[in-house]
């Protein structure tokens, strides 16, 4: 019950009302199930009374008006009514199932979107501290786990419980003693099976949830760096990692599937035994076989319907229990999402404002930073100014704080103390507007498996891309000659991570992407350090063409890259000092 309340707590009031509506139509469906079974009894009873019309003249009169004059015609007529009843019942149940699935699937999509949006909106530091495989599992499998594997089973469980209760009440009306016996056996069996398998299913669920993320991680690591994997001959290692974790994942699923099939065999055996014992008991107390035939027929039909219900109750309970570890992991995130937005399900990422006005300078004032949970200072009292249109170089040994400073300037980290201002406006107060000024080129440019055109205008739908800007950006990045020699031009596919391009071409696409944004500030984070000397010089010459037109901030290990900068800022042990040219 506690878990069910948790499930329903993530819904909006409108969705809760719809859940109540689903429960109502499920109850009516359960009543139809019982009516369908109970309607068989008159037919069975009629088949054993060939003189029924002679003994019931009033019924015979009504039947005659319908053209029914013989016992056989009456049986055929009742059978026809049963066919119609069962047809209408199953149409209703199909409509009921459709509503359930529609509700679950629409929410599944919405909640997966919300989890994805939530991760995209998380600060950069969050992503540094979380494994991507776990996030991928949550986004890809979270919605289905909550709705397809938890919500729908919960609704189906309620349906089966209501169906069993209604059928049992019908049996009470027919034969109280038999109803008590059936309730005792079925209830006892269901309770015993759920109690018996609960711990095993819970353990299997935790194992499955844990190793699900691990085998995804093994795939990402082995295939994501396939070049290094092959060169270092580590195929066997990543294969072993994948196999070990996937085997654990599969064994947990196998255990769950076995535990889900076992109750059916147990319930079927016990129900058959119970029916046989009931027949023996009825005969033992003096009932003739013919007297118990109608009751036996209804009991057989009831058992035919109740056995699957009992089996499904156990299976659904186990399935919900199996999925609860992932649900519990996502529950806190879903509540956090809900608390930020709701009564309207309109989660949006922050809108993009126009660029922050930048006319004079960027000022870094007493900047300090350390990572949460660590006492070591990465930056300590860093102060200097960057005039608009200048080209500055950031130098220093590894671990000196260069990249951390740039990450703060990019708005990825908030400083622990101090501030960065643009024309006296603190950037973290107008972060999205400041970021609209910035174009960033990292050491390793991320390229998607798409065309040159889509990579330059990354993040824009194909129909929204400004082709004139793409061509201009390619020309400015001096990549237009290469693109124009390709048969498909800007529609040339670059391959996953740009594998069909050289290192220099990938970096030039990164520069073109930066220029496509019409920035006022260009930040280069060791953008040429992985290239050979000639390619590096070529790209450096390209960048120098923008000196004076853009404010350029470049991190570089090779001082030759920064020969033409206006001044350098040296970082060492978290502190910074200006090196004059």
C-alpha cells in the first residue's frame, strides 16, 4: 500500500482524477466478468430440464412471442444471448485496456522527457559526479519502469482483485459454503506465494537494477573509444566486462521469470485438487451427481477465470516488487521535478535571452574556487581584466587552475568567492545572456554522426539552419575549399565523432561551429594541442584573422601558439599573474 501511494503521489490532480476514472471502469469490467460467468448457470441448468417450457408456461408465452417454441430453440436462443454478452463484455474490456495503456504510455513519454530535461538542466558539476551510463538507464528505462512496469501492473492488480471479489460474491449468493472454501484456498495460496517469493524477487530486482547500468557502461567504454580499444588490443577486456555484467543482469531476469512461472503451476494443481475434493465432499453429504452438475459447471468456469487472476496477482505483485529498486531511485528525482513546476506539466529549459551587452571589458575580481567536499583550493584570489577585442593567452602547468578558470568564465561552475563581471554586470546573475556572447572550441570537438551542415549548426533542426551563415562560417574557418570538393558538399557525412575527417578538419568544424553563433568572445581550450605542428600553425593563423574583431581567450601549452597575443596570464598553484609581451 505504501508503494502504491508513492506511485500515485507523482501525479497531478488532473491525472489522479483520471486514475479514479480508470478504477471505476475497472470495477464495472469486473462486474461484467462475474455476470458473464453467472450467465452460464441458467444455460447449464436448462440443458438438464427438457420439460422446462411445459413447467413454466409464463416463460413459454414470452418465448413464443420471440418465435421460440421448443426446448432446443430456447437453448440456442440463450446461447446466442451469451455470445452477444461475451462479445460486448470483451469489447468493453478491450476499451478499458486501451485507456490504461494510453494513459501509461503518454505519461511514460512525459516523465522520460522530464527526467532528460532535469539532467540537461543540472549544473556541470552534477555530470562530473555521475556516471553517464546510470543517467542513460534512468532516461531510457525510467519511464517504462514506472508506468509500463509499475503503474499498469498496479492498475491490473486492482482489476484482478476487484474481479475476484465480485466473482466470489456471486459464488456466495449461489453456495455460501463453496464460496468460503474457494476464498480460503485461493486467498491462502496467493498470500503464501507472495510471502514466499517476496525476498527473492526483491533481491533479483536490486541485482538487475545495479548490473543494468554496469553493462551499459561496459558497452559505452568499449565501443565509445573503439580506436583506442583496438590499438591497445583491449577487445577481450571490454568483452569480459560486458559479459560478466550482462550475465549478472540476465541471471536476475531469469530468476524473476522462473519465480513468475512457478505460481501458475502451484495454483493450477491446488485448484484442481480443491474441485475434486469439493465434488467428493458434496457427494459424501448426500448430494446426487446430477444435483451438483450446474454448480460444478459454474465452479469450473469460475476456476477457469479465477486461476489466471490468482496467477496474475502473484506475478503482478512480483513484477512490481522487481521494478521497485529503480522506481525508488527515480522517486526522489520525480518529486524534485514535481516540486519545481507543478500543477501544469510544462517543464522547460531556461529560455535563451539576447546577448549581454559587452562594450568595454571583462573583469575577474578576487576569484576563488574549490570543489565541494574538498579543502584544496583550485583558484585563489585571481584578479585581472580582459579588454574587449584583445587576444589573451592562458598558460601554466597541468593542474594550475587554467581549465577551472575557463569553466567559471563559461558559466559551468560558480566561484566559491569573488566574481567575474562584464561591463560591471556579474555574469552569474545574467548567465544565459552572457553565454549568448560566447563560442567555445575544446581540445576534442564533439561531432555528431550527421552532415557537415548539421555539425556546424549543432542543435538546430535541419529546416531551421541558416545555410548562408553555414557557408560564411566554413569560409572563415577555411574549410570551404575542402567541403566544396566533396560530392555532397555541406551534406557530406562526417561519421560518428567525425571519424571520416582528419584532426585538423574536425577542429576547423569546431571553429566554424563557434563562428556560426556570431560570438563576441571566442574561448579556445587547448584547441590545437592534439594537432601536428603544421596543422596547428595553419589553424592558429586562421584564428589570428579574428584578432581585434573578437575577444579571444586561449589556453595553450605551446607558447608558439600565443606569440601574437596581447598578453598572457600565467596560472600556477591556483594563482594568476600577468606576463607582459
